[in-house]
């Protein structure tokens, strides 16, 4: 991107973002970096001094946890982060949410985040881009305000989605994004629909957007095809650069795909960036806290393709009296595999129907632990296991599966920033870590959500992005 000479910024950042969970944050970093924007993802809001360690930074982000916060917790956590990132005077700030837009008035409220964000950034209109048709094979589409998602080759309206309609925390009972968001904020909500995007009624998409934002505080954009995506990118980017202040925006990584599509079409951004060629088939440690069926399939694949497996006894890891013994057993098993030149996967569950899940819940009840305490204890112990394995071996490549588990692993390794090394699956790239601890600085690490990746994902991690021996 051409350097900006219209202001006095010492570091020329064009886009800033906050991800409402860790794996969603890496998704944004990946989509920007692969499409020509040099991006660094931090775990705490950076200062300009922090950025001096990185070269030619176009975009910076902060990996957050607001997807699981109450509005009161958002009130305390979000404004300071927004204020810190506002200091970089970027063209736009992106509050990144999941492409399923799952949220509720009492937890992960996107509407409340918008209310807080517009107070800090003083944005007159908040563009919201949720659709990501590029996100194959799990595309996201918005048509006349309704969100659709593809699962196993079939596309569902989100209130009929096999997972999201019955989500245990934020069930999507309404697919119309305007109606869904109206439960979370009193702001006026508008939509640039498909007819507007294609210029069928208003004459041009820009005219439609201009007219609609006169009466709306936030504006959604329909997108069902890649050509729509570039049009939306043009509308949002040109609006942002026309404003004197940083514009507060909301959306999935579809926002980044849209903007970079447009900037590549205009020649203002390189079409792709090269990724590094990495060593193949090196001993790799996988730590999985995910009970997703997708991750279960990946565990099955790994165990059938040369990985050693060690089941973590979660009933013991949540019990402080015996957690240390279980942790040491897991560490020793991993070290033996690595010393023999093999990769190892340490997992606490093998799919949603794993009997160990019910056993762990029963043990938690006996220990008088609630669901939050189960997750925090497991995450803490898994992070400690990974740290000790790395301290006692020379392994330089790891993967953590499960959004919550990833959130504990990074602090356990004193990681403060990530940069893209190479893509593995949408939303689950292999990254280079920057750490305060010399042992972990430069570590190759993938942090993936439970639903991310195909069956051979762990093989891709081990083999640096291209399966060894694959034709």
C-alpha cells in the first residue's frame, strides 16, 4: 500500500482491529496478511514503541475475549483497548465478530460493543460486513438482511443452522441481522440490499449507501457472490478514507476480504504475499482441548498417520489434588515420543460424545466446580503441559486446538504477538510467535478453533503447510 503522507503518524497503520476471541483474531490476521497487508496480532494493546520491533506494518490487532463477556464486563474491558488503538489514527477500526454473528443481549453483545465503540471513535455511521463468500467450504452469505451459512455442502438460514440454532450460550433464533441486532442496541439499523448492490433500483451502490446512512446509525451489506464482495469493499473503504476520523466498523473477516478485494482491483495493494517454505515432517506437539466433531476427525487422522496419541485425563486435571501427577505423566509421554523422533497429540476429548466429558462433569460436581471453573482449570493445565514439554525438548512447532484452550496456551508461553508464516486452513494459519521468553520467541504455532480445518489439518501443521509425500 502507498504510504500516507497526509498526517504526521510516525508509524503508518491503515487498519486496526480487535477480535472478540483469539481464533477469530488470527482469522483476521491471516486474511489481511495473505492479501498484501503486513499484519501483527498482539495479545495486549501495543504502543508505537512495541511496533518498532516489526517492519512495514500496515495493520495491527488485539486478540480479545469479549465474545464471552457480559455488558458490564465489556464496559470495563473494551474502552481502554479502543482508546489505545485509536491513537494509531488508522483509516478504519474493525470490531471483529464471528461470521455466524452469534451474540445475545446478556453475553457477547455486538450491539453493546457498537455503543461503546461509537463513543470512543465518534463514528457517524457504522458499516457492518458479515458475509464471506470466499470462506470455502463454509461460506457465509447475507441476502436481504438474512444470514446463511454452509455446512457439509448444504447452506442453511442461520436460525435453521444445525449448530447455531441450538447454541448453548447464544442460540441464533433470528436470521435477519437487523432484528437480531435490534435486541442489543437502540441505534437505527439500515441495509444496503442485493438490489442496491447490483444497482437495480437506486442507480448505483454508492448512491444507495449515501441515502441509507442518512437515516441509519449502522448499516449492513448484502453479499452473496465474490463480485458483491468487491463492491462492498469499495463502499466501505471509500467511506472510511473520506472521513476525518477513524471509522468504527463491525463484521467477520469478510470485511477484510471485501476491502482487500477492492484495493487489489485498484492496484493499491499487492494481490498476494509470499509465505515461507518451512521444514517438513518435524516433531510437532499438538494439544487439543476441543470436543468438536471436526477436531475428533483430525485426531483420528493424526493417529492413523504417524502421530503418537496420549489422552489427558480431564477428571484428574480439574482436581488440584492430583492435577500435578497427571500433568507430569502427560509431559513424560510427550517427551518419550519426541525423543523417538515422532510427533505427539495430547487430547482431553475425542468428539462431543466422548464418555470422558460426562465423567469430568460428574467429578466437577463432586468438587463443587461450575462450568467456567472446569474450562479454566483444563486450559491452565494444558498450557502448563505444553510449556514444560517445550522447555524439556527442542520442539519448535506446536498446535493448540480449541478456542478456549488456545486462550490459555499463549499466556503460558509468554507470547505477546503473532505474525503469519503460512496458511493451513481458513482461520487456522501457522504463525511465528514473539515471546518475552527466549525459548518461545520465534516458535511456530497454530491456534485453531474446534471447527477449523479438514481431516488432515494436524498433518499440515507437522509438515509446514504441505503434506510430505502428497502428490
